[in-house]
């Protein structure tokens, strides 16, 4: 299955699980974000990420540059409520 097919299946599944009124809020927020020009400022695939520092899972400040000294880094972003 191609990535595009997987994404289409995910979109279809979301459409069945999320109430229509909440979908409308999400679509409106996406439209406003796209209209803000944010896509012109995102890092493009293959580009070097700027250095940044965030707290790790233990609350300790960690910078990208420090992590890169040990090798390649994968950054995962998790949105949601815990």
C-alpha cells in the first residue's frame, strides 16, 4: 500500500470516528493555518534543522546539537491531551 493510499484510508477512518461539528472546527483551523503563510516557513525535506533545546522526558534541557554528537536524531512531535 502506498503512503497516499494509507493517508486516504486514515482520512476516511477519521471521518467516521470524529463528529461532524468537530471535523468542521479542525478543517477551519487547518484553513486558517494555511492562510497564515505558515507553509512558506516550514523546514523543507533534506534541510538542516536549526538548533533548539527542549525538556526531555525527565525534565532535563537537551539541545539538538548535543544529541547530534551521538549520531542522527529523529524528532517526534506528539499533539494531544494527556
